[in-house]
C-alpha cells in the first residue's frame, strides 16, 4: 500500500458524502446523477480528490470532455450523454477517494458527493498441517491445522476466521501489513464435521474448505488402540515364523525318509520347494502409525 494511497484514504475520513460506494479492484462502478435527461443548457461537471481536479464534463449536450488527471483515469471514464452519470471501468485502488458532482442549469447549482472505496482482491487462504503437532490420549487423537494468508496488499477491514459448518469458531483481524495473517485450529482425526477457513473484507470473501482425510491420509489412532494393534501385529508375526520353522522341519524329515527309501536326493530340489512354499506365506501386518 503506497504512501500516496494512505494519505488519500485518511483524507476521505473527514468528508461527508451523499453516497458511499465499495467496489473490488478490477470491477466497474457507476456514480448516478439522478437526472433522467440532460437539458439543453445543463452543465455536468465531475471532480475528484482533495484538489477537486476536473475529470469529466458535459456542457450544453456537447460531447463529453475527459481529463485523465495525470494518467490516473486514462481510458477508464465513461459519461452517459443522457443522464450525465459517470462510470469508472477497471477501477484500481488509486481511484479510491471523493468524487464531487456539480450540476449547473437555469435553476442554479446543485451538488452531490460520492465516497468510493476500492478494495484489493483477496487471496485464497492456505491450510497446512504439521505432524509434530499431533497429540494422543486413550480416547482420541488431535492435530493442529494452520490457516494462513500470504500477499495481503490491502488489510482494511480484513479478518480471517475458522467455521464449523455455519458456526464461527475463532477469528482475527489486523491493520498492520507487517503481521502475517494466520489462525490455528485443533481438530480430531475422526471428526466428520465440515470446516472452512474464510478471509473476508467489507465486500467480498475467499473460502478454503477442509477435508480432514485429505490433510491426514494416514490414520492416527489413540494410544490404547495403537498398542492393541501393535500387539496383534506382533503375535501374527510370531505365528508366521513358527509355521515356517515347523514347515522347514517337516521338509527335512521328509527328505530323510525319501533318502532312506531311494537314496540321496539333491538338497537343492528340496530347498527350491521350500523357497516356493515360503513365497506363498502372507507377510505379517504392519503396525499402525500413531500420533504422540
């Protein structure tokens, strides 16, 4: 945010306006004169800013005259030749300020003041996680998510909030560009509620929805459940080894029996059968991942 814009914004605060307009950067805004038809001798004059610089004018139904005010409004102004209303297209933050309308006709002069606030487009919040911020108890596993916003160029009336469904959980707002916008949220892995992080200002918002299974694709179990699963996996592993040992001994006994009946048998053949048998045995289950 430039120093020039800050000074302009401060100067607006003490100005009484007949109408106030809020618009997002890049959009268009129209300031209406409330005239249905310009008369033959009417003069429509538009001025802008603390210096009341002329930016547009229609006199006696002639073609509109534009002054780009040192390039600020170049190619952005459109005057309605029937009503005198002023449209500003592709508006930018530098066009934030006070606009003054003067109508001069046979009845005298009339005035109307508009205060236009232009807000920068908001970025989309980013939700991140840190597995080191997991904690477990006998009944649940919890992890901390962080919603952050980068490159906020305009912090006027900006707030960052967490919602569970339509209910507000927490919110922060800042007025200093040096402060990073971020907001933590502690969630349970098995929570099925819908969460969203919302960045908003006076006229618009950006929302990032949260699917906990996308953030934590590997399940976090509670401590007790994790121990039980670990013991079960270990028992399956021990049973598998015992079966393999017994199977190996059975092969050796069979080998000795055949040797006694028909002579020596090449050990390689028996070991090859053992290797094939070994491949057919399913591997033990892996232990679950836990969060501590």
